């Protein structure tokens, strides 16, 4: 169980997060949805341990985790394989290359190990960063707007890749997005932040099983998206 108790965060006189209280079950995908500037990335960084200056308390997050940033953050002077291996220094050296290559295959990028970031499209670079997160030995994963620079078709393709991977390995995933469709398809739990509240205004449970969410736009997914739109436009 992951718990957030009376969490607040300010940047100078600007209070971004206000007295957040929430509990999330392990082994689920939690989509944190909200407009730009509502504090969702700040919240994600706190939960991941990247920001320690806040008031309140969080429990259950003090474990090894991996993080996918909005930008791929690949080192341009290192090959794709080297960019993944760099996070695997704690692993048995004999298994590092095998683990890195397996992660690339998971996101359908096997065979580009020796390429450099400049040789890849933006979508491929982002897939490498996702592969790097999967390669790191962690069952807790944070993703900050991982699809925001991708077109609709590539975004759909990546979601089709990720859902089965997360399901098979029983990850707990926190994903920040401003995209209602991404939240409705990926999120088991959808925690919605308001534009100025600095807190969750509503938390919804997805009624559609993970395996059914990418088989076309079902009536249940459309209904869920409409419910979300109504909440965020109130």
C-alpha cells in the first residue's frame, strides 16, 4: 500500500500542492491526470524521491524505483545499448548486456543496440528511455508525460506495448498525463487534479479490464472519458 498524508509543497510564496491525502494499492497503474501547471509533475517527483523539500508524509515509496522523464535524457555520446547499461551497474556484469538487450526487445527495438540517439526518431528515443526504466531492477515505476511529443498512432502503439508488460511483471506504475485518453486506457485508478486546487478533485476506478482496453474504443471507455471530461471542465 502507498500512502500520502497531508502532503503540501510550495515554491516560495506559490503553494503548488495543498494537503493531499490518498492511498493506492500495489500492483496497479495509477494515472495522475490534470492540466499543465496543476502540480502533477511536482507530486510525481516527490513520490519518486527526487524532491525531498515538502511537508507531510509519504509511506511505501522508499524502495528502488525507475523514472521515465518527459525528455528521453539519453547520453548522445553513448550507443543505445550503453545508455541502458549505465543504469545496471549493480547487476552481475555477466547479465548486464543480456538484460539491456531484452529490455530493447520488449519495446520492439531489438537490433538497434549500436545506434546513437542522434540516429533515432523522437519516438524511438522515448522507447529507449522506457526500455532503460524496464531494465532497471524495480517494481515501482514513474512516468512523467511519456507520450506528450508523440503522434496518436505511435502513442497507441506504445500503450499496446506497455500494458501487457506491466501486467505480466506486476509493476506498480504512477503515470502523469494531461491526456484523458491515455488516462482512461492505462489507468486502473485515475486520480484527477484540478487546475488550481493543488489536490485531487476526484479518484475513479477503471471498470474495463486491462486486456480489453486496447481492443478499440469500447462503450465503457468512452463513458469513462466523458465522465473525466465532465469533472475537469466543471
